[in-house]
C-alpha cells in the first residue's frame, strides 16, 4: 500500500508537468480518480446550479462511488502515464 501511495503522489506531481493541457473530459476523470483515491466516496452537498465547474466535478466524482481507493489510485496512475507525464 505504501508503494501505491507513493506512486499516486508522484503521479499527482507529474500531472502538473504535462506539456499540454488535457481536454475537459480527461481533466474531470483525473479529478474524480484523485478525489476517490485520496478521500473515498463523494461527500458534502452538491454545488449550486450556477456553479457549472463545481457541479461537473461533483458529478464526475459521484460516478466513482463504491470504487475502492486503491483501485482509483491505480487508474489515476495509469491515466497520468498515458498522458505522457
């Protein structure tokens, strides 16, 4: 687990160094996998109707409800690697 956590944290740093900004769908996927891997299932109230970005993030994270944090970490690491970080 400690090794997975270290790889996850390194991927979180690597994603900041991407040469090119990923498209919005990929950014939402990265966000949701990161949150699921670091915090588990979504918590807190859904953002207001006019908070479009917040709502999109919340909904992307909600789709991963029930996914084990370890699995989310692995998928996050894999996605960051695919992006070339």
